[in-house]
């Protein structure tokens, strides 16, 4: 079997069908497919889907249950399912198992949950960031809940900031959206980001690797590292995406906006939104939501009376 040719045809299909972008293949899938090819460049290459998946676990032997190992197994299984469906591989040998857990493994340590960045920490970081370009990038992420990659896809339209980034996922493609500050974020209003925005004021970042570039810059800042340690001491994890998480958290807990509205403002589906952000819906959040609902109901009853 010409596995190089098979993977190239699979790459063309994924991009041509609109499932992923060329940059996504380069950034995510190419490395995992390279490991698949390496598995076959041995004296005893795999003869079936389970053998191939088992061989790939050797590369991630020190990371059982890790996210990257999980993606490797999912990406390899997707390749095999496509090849079987296209009649390029026999199903009897190469149909991957439906349960990938034995190959993903189980993590031996508790996984830290990425957490929303608190407003006080946002303001402190803005004051501490010395480079105006990176400070602007951080302010935009914190004020509008942006993905790092979206910083390269911002436009001014009639005095409003728009994001034209189109993220391709299994649930479809995101649409360009107007960016909105949360009603509770007076500090973001004072920044006047839309009035002063100019793409040339942002730092140089590599397309498809904006998250890595921002993370590298922040990791060189003393205050960021100090905050990371504080969050880790609470079993949480501080990452650039914490700006986006903080936006979602404030939208629900402080502004009391419904998930459908917040999902639209952030540029993803309601299903994705609920899956990502329901983890922070603890008892305190539920109690607060019920208290607000009771207050609104009481006011409505008094008005009708």
C-alpha cells in the first residue's frame, strides 16, 4: 500500500470538502500523519488498524490520556475510516475500533482546567506589559473574548470592530461577526479600542500560530508567571485563552446573558459553547442565577399588582 499517496489524497479531500483549511492541516494533521508514515517505515509494519494504533502509542508512551495522544488516535482513525469508505483499504483489516480509550490511555495525574482570567488580573497585566503592540493584542482578547488567531482578522466597519475569521469545525463554519463589549466592562470602554484600532499597531504574529506567539511573549513576563503559579495552586491553569474564558464567564454570571446570545457574540455554536463553559457552572453560579430569577419574578409580580 502506498501510504504516502493515501495520506496525500486524504489531505486533498479534507481541504477540498471544506472540513479544514490548509493551515489547519499544516498546523495539526501533518505531524500526526508523519507519525503514521513512520510506523510503516519499519521492518515489521502494522497489518491492521489495532496494530497501527498500538504502534502509535509508543510515541506517546509517557503521556497516557494526554490531549495530543488523543488527537493522534482520532486523526489516525479518521484517516482509516475514510480510506475504508473509499474502498482503498479492506474493512476487515483497517476499520478502526469505535472505542479508542485503550489506545488513548488514562492520565496518571489530575488535569488542570483552563480558567477564566479575573478582571483585576486583566487590569494588572495591562499595566505591566511594556510593549504597546502586545499590550494591544492582550487588551483586544480580554475585552472582546477573542481567540488569539482572530487578532489577524479584525476590521473596522462603520466605527465598529468586526472579526472576519472563519473557523471550520465539525459543526460547521463560523461567520464574520461584530464584536461587542460586555455591559459590565466599563474598563474596556475606557480603552477606546475601536476608535483607535489600526492593524499595523499589532505585533508580528505567524498565521496559524498566534496562540503560540502570544503564549511565548506572556511567558517572559514576570507578572504572568506569578499569576500562573497562583492559578496552579488552586488546581487551575492560566493560558492566553483565559481571556476568552473570562469574557464568557462575565457574560453569564454578571450580565446574565443567555447561552445562545453569548455563543453568537463569541463566534461559535451553542453546543460548543455549552460544552466548553458549563464546567464553571458550580453551585455558587447556580445559586446566583436562581436568586436573580427570583428577584425578576418578584418585581414582575409587584408591577402587575
